[in-house]
């Protein structure tokens, strides 16, 4: 054991006492029972889960070295010193963090939560820094030593593989983002906008007229990913950036997604294409609302119905029989359990009940081909051409020309089709107006970017789609969710199978001049999770 360090277990509490380093005393309250303690012994001879004494010794040595700015020694107490060393070095040298003091919390098994308190200094300015993180102690595979299981998040919870910490003049001037009514939009008030505001700052900070400040920030691995500011040492002068966000609709969206795990929602204004709200509630922090790429399930039937009408296969009041089963090139498709067959169903009737077999049977009709759905999506709805310029990173949808069973599966939103809530909100907006207006968060005049265009829909097709969505909201699968919502309303439900088991919940709808779409991974049927989210957003914005 290194001179100056004493480790003992007194009444179930770790006491780690370090002499001469100004380290103070640790109290790690252990929640384990059993494992009797005893000497730590020779690490190479040990096996199995590290004991409480081993957790205490390893944690104490790691924290001591980290506090002393000894990155090499601290890294040696991890199971990946090659990755730990550079990041721990950057913590002191590139991030200019000194005076580190670490206070452990209550242990859970071999996991130790802790609080870091330190000082960040740059250019003659210093500010205190405090945050919480945790680490886990594991058994080294080859050495048998008890080691810190290395993850970048040990150093800071916001760090991921390839990230580092820097303190310097910010790469981009700060922005003062405001909504369409002038309301200031902050990460604190609207958490879902955090990564979006970072992207807007990276793209438009210089155009908004601000002056950069000095910040401690996470520099992410990807070149196109903007820094994430953690602490401002010297404020820059923010420039004002006007966005299309409605503060009221955004607040409703933020609140709605919090009730459902792994959920995302987007609202747009059909008459302009302006994005009114974007919110996510996800453990990974991913902006799935704009960048998600998953099967949309039956909300895809909006596009498929448009294809059937535009190609003269049927119409809203034309035939669309709904049998129990439909087979397409050896693959059998079925409806939801409990749906009664209806051989006399119209397209409107099969749409409002979300009958899969009706749409599968109709995609076999002439003049349709493997490419017909792709053409409808691209030419009428502006999807799948990789040309949307929303102001931040976004996905344009994917509707590939598919043969075999996937031709039928695509028609009901499975197969190879991929969408995001942004895409489906745009689809609804196009369906009810007949005009494709590419969604956007900031004015294209700000950077002279070219907005995507598409042919849009014939007036007759749009009128039929809008009426079928109205019927779905009042008499069909969306009626329970949309009940009591006033004004001109319409909707379409959807659920997409994932790995043949779990269902992703989808829902899209409109009310007045607001269209919204939501998705909740593993959320079940459309009305279970995504539906209530969309309803809340429409209630706020309609």
C-alpha cells in the first residue's frame, strides 16, 4: 500500500485517509451485507465480484490520483488506461480544471456515486464547477485486480466515447433564440430544445451578430457535432436568432412527452411549413423527432391512400374490401385481433378502421408497380430525396422501390419504409392542404439555403385524404383519443412491429392550422402513447 494512505472499514463505513495530499477524509457508506471483509490480499489471486474493501481501496486511490492531477496514475487504476489517460490529462490541461475535490456518496454494490467540486480558470478568470457522476469497480480480466470500469462518463456524465473537455474562447458566438412571438427559448425552460439550440448556435451564431465568450465545453467526436457548453467563464454577446417555434405549443409538447418513455413529437403549421414544436423524451438524448429512422406503421396509409387515388385504383367512396387475411407473393398479412372482415368496405371505411389487408390487396392493382409508392412519396410529399434543409440536422424519410413481399409491407408502413415524426407531421400537412411546404426552424433567408419543393397533391386527392382523416378522428381508430377536441380535426393511428414482437406507437393528426405527429418506441398501439401526445399538442396549438 502506498505511503500516506490508510484504508479501514469501521461499522460498515469506508474511511479513506490520505496524508500530505490535502485530500481530507472519505466516507463511503456501503449498502452491501455479507462478504465479511478481511484483508484485500494479492489482487492477482482474487476472482469474482470485488469485495467492499477492494472497492474502497481502488476508489480511494483513483480519486486521490485524479485530485492530484496525476492522470497516468489515475488511469492505471482503470481497466482501460489507454483511453482513460488522455481524457484525464485533458481534464487538467485542456479544460484548465484545478483544485479538484471528490466526495463519494452511498455505495450500491460495486457502484460508487460521487460529487466533483473544482475550479475552472482561463485568461485570468476563474469559476467554481460542481457536478455528480458515478463509477463501478470490476475485476480485471487478466490481472485479477479490482479496477474502475472505464467509461468517459466517469470524468463527466455528459462525455461519450471520443469526446473531450476544453476551456477556451467558444467556437461560435452565443445566440439568444426567440420563438415566433418573441419569447426567449432556453434549455432550462424547454429541455428538448437543448441540443437543437446548440446546433442553431453552431450554424447561425456568426450570422446572428453575437460575440464569442469563454466556456468549458464538451468537444464531441464528430466534426459536425457542435460543442456542448458546461460552464461560462466570460459571457459573450449573444445575437438574436428568431425561430419558428411557438412557446405555448413547445411547452405542451415538452410536458406531453414526459409521460411516455422513448417518445418524440413534432408540430408544424401546414399553411407555411414552419415548425411549431419539437420535443423528445429519450434516455440517449437523440433528436428522434427530426432524425429518427423507423418504420411508421399504419400512418403510412396516408401516402398509400394518396397513391391509390392518384393512380385511379379507387377513391374515398370506392371499393377497398377488408378480408381477414391477404397474401402477397407468399407472405400473409393480417389485421389487428378482433377486426371484423368487410368485403363491402370502401377506402374510407378501411382507412378509418386501419385495415391492413385492404391496402395489401389494392397494391396489386394496375397500373401500380414496385416504384409507385416511391414516386408518390417523393413527387407529391417531398420525401426521400435528401434535400430538406430545416436549419438543423434532419431525416427526409425513406420509401424505396421494393419488390416481393416488401412491396405490400411498405404500403402499410413496415418493410423498408422509414420515417421520423417530422416526416409524418409534414405528410399530414401536405395531405390536408395539397401543398408540400418543407418544414423549417429558421428562415431560409438567414443563410440563403434552398428549400426543397415537390408537386403536391391534386385538390381532389387532398380533399379526400382530409375527409378520411376527419372520419378516423370522429368514428375510427383515433376517435377515443381525439374525443372532446373542438374545431376541424383529423387523425391517423399506427403501430409498427419491431423484431416481430414489440410495437412502436405512432399517431398523426391535425386541428385547424396545426399538424402534429408522435412516435413512442415500445409504446404499443397508436392510441396508447403517441395519440395522447399529439392530442395535447393539438389542444395547445389549434
